[in-house]
C-alpha cells in the first residue's frame, strides 16, 4: 500500500496546487475560445502507463463539448 504522505506525494501535490493557480490566473487574463477539461484527478503525476485512460478521457471530454 502506498503512503499518501510520502515526500514525493507531498511535493507532487504542491506542484499541482501551484500549477492550478497559475493556470487560473492565465485563463482569467486571456480566456480561451473553448476550454476542454477532462477529469484527470485520479491520474498521478508519473503514471505514464495510464496514457490510454488519459487519451480516452480527453476524447470523452471533446465529445461532450463538441457533439458530432
């Protein structure tokens, strides 16, 4: 079982918080014409082995925003 409070997980969470704030600031200053936001909170920073899940989630988010 993985320790949710390991130093790596704490650093990764800190980076995610910083990235989220920077993204929100940037979007407020220069909003996009269209914003696609796939739900990826369950995917870890280094879980490259889950790329297929991420791609599928992106496809689903696109289909939701721009139905064919």
